[in-house]
């Protein structure tokens, strides 16, 4: 399962940070999940629970922040949420927009005790 390896890498990097900070306990982990990152949020939460169970991180809370897809127009710099992923600017009609958010996946914050 795709989400299981993602959960594992989230747990690994959280643990690494905690160790670098004097081995403190991880209480909260924030993760940014882009709308088109290909991650099923429910599956990731489930896999995270499985991964931390009976480990030093058992009980740590996972906070998933969903990031919607955003485009920025290269002509007028207007930022917008694309309709059906067509990058046409609703303000000036230019179709030279580029994606600036929506495919991220990674730690956003870590709360240690
Ligand atoms: Zn524009």
C-alpha cells in the first residue's frame, strides 16, 4: 500500500527530528497533503495509526492539512483554483498559468514534549 510507506517515512523523519532535539516525545505531527499529491487522506491516517502503534510514538496526533491546487497567471499574476485543471486565467484569459501549489507532501510542523 502506497500510504503505508508514506506513513513510515513521516514517522521516520519525525523520530529523527525528536532524536536531534534530545530524544523528546513527539506529540503532534503536521503534514501538508496537496490535492493532487495522490495520497488518500483516510488511508494515510489509518496507516499512521498502525505505524506508531506500540512504538515510542504511540499516541502522537497526526494533523493533515489539505492544500488545494493553485495556479498563478504568468501575465497578470492572478492566483486561482483551476476548473478541471485547465490553467486558463479567469481574470485576463491568458492560458500561460503555472501550478504553484497542490502537489506537496511533507512535514509542516512537529510538536515535541
Ligand atoms: Zn491573468
